[in-house]
């Protein structure tokens, strides 16, 4: 069973589709016969010649040499030829079967409306050339299509989209863009675009790496490594998996639940963590006296190492803001799990 199925419906599918076809053909040992990039590929295999006594001792007349006419050395030579023939016949049978299976695979993975391009072709190579001529996108088309995908990703993680699926799309768009030398994925541009896209749901992660970008002495990971860091960051912080909040610590901390209602603070009140007097001393007004039940509730919640680390980050940022009067984005301390 083929592990990856890509249906060829149009030009956008062709690059992935032909790669899958190449993988299948290579596994069957027949890519050399069908590569559509080759104008004159190796001819498809033909039935191997079965050796006879006449091959080792050609007859001098119209009557072929018989086995009984061979001497000992000639018999040994004939046996070696028969061994080679047996091997060649197995290879022939395997390659013919492979070509037949590949032809069927191609037609199974071509959209019905496009099957016409596989008809009346004598060889599998002929089929792939026909499909390539029809669906292989031009460089201009490919560049436009990749840019459309890239710009869509820059809009950020949309509600209902799985994070890992979204990150995989970033990696694929970046790979395709690099192959086409698109300026949008050159130098630090892709990293800046990615960080801007994750900023609404993960401002701590974004701010930290944005500051690293502004620091000439910092070592910045390549694009794939940064995406992987974010993948691990999201995996280690389950509360950040849902999109649609501009808070510093994800929707279950300061945003809203999937049903649209705001998640309460650890103290039970309806406000952001960063505004909670039970969590942030700087938010306590003069003469403030906390509710003992809420204090206990917060203390019980902060048994969690993860929540305690997040609150400590908020407290440090509040101190920085209070002392320097600066933006928390400018003086952002490195959050945990980076």
C-alpha cells in the first residue's frame, strides 16, 4: 500500500505528485525507464534471450548445434549463460510488473477529468511526458503560488487550524520559496514574518526572538530550527494551543474559551493574569486586603511548576515596567520553555 497519495488535479499538485511518482518508480526499480525529464530514456525492458547450445558452439550449417555436440568446457559455458538468463528473466519479470503497477498507480492518482492525458500512450514514459507537458507549472506560476501561500500564512494561525499542520505549511512554503529564490524567504525576512505571525498568540516567544534579532551579537537559529522551537514551545504549553487572543500567555490564561466566554483568572475573577492583585503585587492598591479564600485558591493553583513559572515571568515584567517605565516588549525577559 502506498503511504502517500497526492491526486493530480491541476498545476499546483504536479510538483508533489511527480515526487511521489518518482518515489514509487524508484522503489520498483523503473525510474530510469520513465523519467519525463529525459527526452530519450532507456527503452523499456525486453524479454531476455534464452541461451542454447548454438550460442556457445555456433553451427556451420542450417542445423542448430545440439547439447550432445558440446564438449565439457562448452557445457560449462552454457550452464553459466543459463544462470545469467535465469537472473535476467527474474529482473525482466520484476521490471515489467513494476511498470504495470506504476501505470496503474499513475491512473489512480490522476483526477478523472485528467485521465485523457494518459490515454493512447504506448509507454509509461509517454504518459508522464504527456502529464508533464500539461501540468508542470512554469516558474512564474510556481513563484506566484508560493507567494500566495506565504502571504496567507503571514496572517497568523486561524481558529480551528491545528498548530502542527500550520507549522508544516510554513516549512513547506519556505522550502518551495528557497528552491525558487524568492526574495521573501531570503536572509532574516522569513524569520521576521514568522515571528510576526505567531505574535498574537505567543507574544512572549515572538518578543524574545525579535529582541535577539535586534542584538547583533546574538546567534539566530535558521528558519527550520526556529519553527521547531516554536513547535516544542506550543507542545509544552497546552494552554497556548488555541488561537484568537493577544494575551501574553494564551487563551486559557487571559483569553477566551472555545465557547467564546472569558476564562477566569486563577483567583476566580474576570480579569487578565497581569492585572490580578493576587498574582502581581504592583496591581495591589493602597490598603488592599485580599480575600483569604482567593489567596488560598491561587496558592493551590501555583503548585503547578508551569503556572508558577508563567506568573514569575509576569511579575518580573511588572517590576521592569514599574522601574523603567518601558514597554514589556522592549525589556522582555526570556520566558520558560525556550
